[in-house]
C-alpha cells in the first residue's frame, strides 16, 4: 500500500506551479514508513541512525530526529525510512516528517557529510575474507538486499563463524516483528542451500 503526496517546495515554487511529490509506503514493520521523494538521497550504500547523536554529521537525519517520536532514520539511494516510538501515532507524526523532508530537500541543504559515505561502503569485502564469506556477501547483495530495500530496510553481512552467519538489520528490518521469520525461513534456507558450510543465520547481537 502506498500514498503519493503533493507538496509545494516553497512559496516561490508555489507561485511558479512547481511541486515536490513524496510517495510514502507502509513496510512490514508497523513502526516504520518509507518516504520516497523522487530524488537521490545517497549516491552509494546506506546509512542507519538510531539516535540524534549518531546523526550529527547527517543534517537530514538530524532534522528528522528533532521531531518528537522519531527513534530511527535510515537513508538509502532514493528513499528515507523513519521509525517511530510505541507511544507515537503516525497520524500526527507523518505530516511533520513530510514537511521536514520537503523543506530540507527542496532548498538543497546537505543530506550527509561526504566523509560519512565512506562508512556506507563498510559492507565491501575485506582483503582477508575467505571464500565462504565472499559467497555469502554475493548472495545477500544479489538475492536479499534488493528485496528488503523495497520494504524500506537493509540486511548487511557482519561475519561468519562456526557455521553461523551474523547479519546487521537496518532500517525497517530492525525491530520488525517478521524479521526473525525472514532470517530463518528465507535467508537461512537460501544460504544453506547454496553454501553447505552455513548452518544458521542470526542477527548480530543475538545470543
């Protein structure tokens, strides 16, 4: 389910008849909504912030964290996913997020410090990774990440140890009620099928 909202970029643009279109989509995580402004957010990679302190060098995310009720901001190539707290209602929060996105993007303000984009490349293989880890990354990049991006999130390889694949859950995937099922019934089965050395998949931080 999705919704398209038409917002005038500024009084000047309104007089000229120019408008910004921001599409919103629900995600499998009821606490997260995906906002698609029709322009590039990040040239490469993804960035995930769980607090305003983490977003100090990401002006767009920092602005969104100033809105009461916003607890997570995820930036990707062409969308922004925003997560809310349990005590906040989307009917109140969504208009404020849309206004903040419209004002920030329509005035050409910076989205992130360019240095932060280097962190978004952290998922790249390191030189000392073994063949199994490289295979896992390739399967995730080609079969999993494009799928979860459509749902406003990302799943990134952390490490492989003793038959267990550890993954970082980002954006809408973090805290999603269906994330465990996605890991176990989807990703785990797929990896075990293609890579016999894989026995289990866990979210990083799981005991």
